[in-house]
C-alpha cells in the first residue's frame, strides 16, 4: 500500500478543515500579513506626532523670539565705538548745552581734547526768568536741544543720554515753582528723542560741583583711576563760590567726605563748597570794612586819610566803578590809594578770622572742616587768569605769586592801564586784590607753604576743557552705562510677550482636539476565528 499517498490526502484534508496555527506559519508570512490592529496603531501614532508637533511648535516660536531679542540686546551686541552724550547746564541768567563725542572703549570713556571731543553753545537766558510762567521753560530747553540734534546723528539719538543740571538758577524760588520749571523741562527732554529719565533733571550742590570738577581735572591729566597718591586735588575759585576737593585718608564728617567708586578703584574724596571764600563776597566784605573805617573816624580834622591797600596807586577816583564810598558831609576824605600787597593780604586774612570767631549764626566758614591737603593740587578759573596776567608758569609757587602781586600793587594805575591795554578797567582794578586773596586763602587758610610748588594753574577753557560738566558726563557714563537704562533687564522683550496669548490659545486648542478625538474614538476588539480563518473586529461598548 502506498502510504505516502494516504499521508498526503490526510494532510490536504486536514489543512482544508483546520487553518494553520500562528506558531506554524513562517515568520515572514506572519509579519507581512495585514491586520486592522496594525493600521489602527499607525493612524494613532500619526495623530500623536501631529499633536506633539502642534504642542511643541508654539514654544519653539517663543524661544525664537527670546533668542532674537537677546541677540539684539545691548548686552550681547558689539560695543559702539563712537557714542554721544548731552549735558545742559542751566543757570540763573545763562544756560549752555554741551555735546560730548566719545569712544566707548575700556572702563572709562575716551573724550578727545582736540576740539572735536565736545562742542557747546551758550545763551543769555536762565531758568529764573520763567518763575512766573514755569511751563514756558521748555522753550529754552527746546532751543538747546536743537543745537544738540544738529551735532548728534539721528541714528544715535536713542542711545544718547541727555541730562539737565540746574546750577543755581532756581535758588530762592518756592518749591512749587522749582518743581514746575523742572517738570516743564523734563517734558521737553522726554519728547526730544534722546535717552532720558526723570531723575536726570535735577539741581546740583556745591559739593557735587566740586566732585565733578575733580573728576574732570584728573581725567584730563590722565590720573583718573590711578593710585590715590597720584591723583590731583582741585581748588576751584569761582566768582560766587569756592570748592576744595581732593583724595584724603583722614576720618572726616559724613557731610564733607564721599566714596567715589570707579572701575577698579575707590576713592575717599573730601569736598567742600562755600560762598564765603569766594572773591566776590570777599571783595564786598572789604568794601564794607573800608566804609566802616570811615564811619568810625572820631577826629574833627577837616581832612582825613583812609587807606585802601587793595587798590593800585594813582587810581582815579573820578572813574570810580562803585569801589570807593561817597560821603557828602563837611569832611574832605583823602583816599590813600597806595596799593600795599601786605596790608591787602592782612585785611583779607582779618575777614577770614572774623568769620571764624563769629558769634552770630550761621557762621559758614567756621563750620567747614578742612583736612591737611594731600597729594598734588592745581587751581582753576580766577587763579588761572591772575597767573596769566602776571606771566607766571603753569607750575609755580605761592612765593612767585606774592612777588608778582607786590609788584603789581605798587605800580601806578596809569602804567598798569598802558601795559594791559584792552582789559576792562573794572577787572584790571581787582588783580592786586586777587593776588593777595590767592596767597591768603592757600597759605593762611589751607596751609600750603609759600615755597612749595604743589599749586598749578590750568586754563579751564582752552587747551583742556575740564570744567565740571565734563566730570558730570564721565561719572554718568561710568555709573549708568547705556545697557543699564534700558527697560527693566528683560531680554524677552515686549515683542515675545505680545504673542503669549496666541500661544496659550493654540495650546489649549490642540489639547482639546486631542482629548475630544480620544474620547470619541471607538474602542475595538480584534479576535481570530479559527473556523473561518480570518480576523474579526468588534466594537466594545463604553
């Protein structure tokens, strides 16, 4: 019997009745077979990918705006090599605007002194003129800003800081009036297109002015940021006030010392300002002293001699500039105008001593603490003009000033006018007094030796424009860099924040669609029918 034939039939009949078990199929046949469960799984996988993409896309877009904002931020951009700054000095009867062009390199900005580093414009109009109509003060500021705008490229306006410093122009006015004038100026500055903050319109004190002058002088001399002993002190003698500023190591009252923090160096600076040690006030006090001498004369002589040592010999009383007193009485006064330097210096020193021992409050000079001068010092303003008239070198001693002053005071008035032709007589008259005032202040008050060459005279106008406005500009640039005045340190920026509501709505929409589709999608059950040899998919009720 052929058993192989029977086995073949049995195998054929069995295969037709019973489908092969999954374990009996070839692996390739099993995995290549299509089924509803695999297609359903791939469709669900694609939906998940789409949902994840829609969910991640808003955050990628958000990160793009953040990175773009950070890239454009001043903290991450390359430093601008050329920058500008504007300082407005508003006084009582005059105002000026000064535009600085500087290189923004290194720890301290570089301002050239070749005439290109700064330009300025002055007008004979001050803030006090607007006491009746404070809102009109912005007209004055507008004219000064127009000059600045012509000097600063329009593309740099937004990066150019402007500051208004009220320099005694509002002194004596009511607070309401002062506040109204400054607010009017601030409105014009905010609308100028320059970078401005409300606290950049303020008044300046005498001490601050002295510190600004110290910064400017040391910057011009290249000693700003140097060791304490290498810095230069400043004795700034103005017409209405005198500032003394220098670095000191002594312990001083808080009102006279200031810690000045600069990049890489901190200075303890002494600074004081007084109106009493000013030339104008001392000159007026001398005039009162001379008048008092006339009134205290008790002699009945028809002719008396009164000495005015600070006025040159031969001064013509008929051309009096309001210096000599005029009394209409029975006495014939003989004004002894001999021009005595020593006596003039003695009168000035007596004025200082009188203030130091005064009993009436306030005693301004006696309340000032002046420590021992340290380091090198130089003087500016009226010191320079006096030394220039006498032909002194920029670095000289007080003994040289004393000798030149003695020679000037003893010369005849007619000779002085001839030698210094072109100088106003009212100014020429005071140089004898000015030289004696310098020696009395620096030697008798500040204690500088007559033969010590620690005093230099520097022109604040021509070769090195180192007035206090330069110091104010430098300090503001160092302590408040441009990136520090941008809107709060938020590198995200308003551009990205404006898209946040859109991102939130989009994310909520994606999540809603995802959960709704998941809830509505039917749940299926897949089984394999051995009898029929196929897969059966049935819906499972929820």
